[in-house]
C-alpha cells in the first residue's frame, strides 16, 4: 500500500511539472502570437497607405447653375476636374461606342460609362505626360478610341 501511495505521489508530481512546463510553453506561444498579430496590423496599415496613394477615384458631378456635368479625378498628387458638358453632349460623344441609340439611357448609366472610360485611360496619360493641363473630355474620348478597350465602335 505504501508503495502504491509513493507511485501515485510521484505521478502527481510528474503531472504538476508537465503542467508547469506546458504553461510556460503556452505563455511563450501566446507572446509570439501577439507579436505576430501586432506586426500584421502594422503591415496592413502600411499596405493601406500605399494603396491609398495609388488609388484612382473618378466621380461625375452635376453643376446645377449651368446644367452641366464635371468629372472629378483624384490620383496620387493629381486632384482636378474636367468639364464634360450637358447630358446631350455627353450622350452624343458616347454614342459611337454603342450599337443602339443611347438617348433613352438614364443619367446614372451614362455616368457609369464615363467613369469606366476615364478610369481606363487616365492613369497611363498622367504617368506619361505628368500633367493634366491640356486634358479635356474630347482628349479622353480620343485616348479611349486609340486604346481599343471598347466593345463596339462606329464612326460618327
């Protein structure tokens, strides 16, 4: 009986030592995981800053005073707007990229089309010329025609 008692006590001591060892390991692993989480957060913040710098933002706004539209572009250090014209002028310029008559399209669809066109040609233009001073909506349309990104094109 005494022998059995000693073996049980030894086993309990062994289990206690293993628990302490595992707790130490757990603490080390938890510390490592926390350090990795902190490093990951810092890297994500840095990546977000880099992506924000290279992010292109194109929006189309309506000027109530003149019943016309402007395209606002933000890319890196460039922040400028381009006069698009009234709704009919925009539709006339975009008609060449559509097989069917677009005069019946809603303005939101036209705005999305303008955003798509501007987004596809503006970055290469800004990188190549490093200025936006001579940029007009007609220039953007010409760049889009020369890019060949359109699905349908007819000469007006």
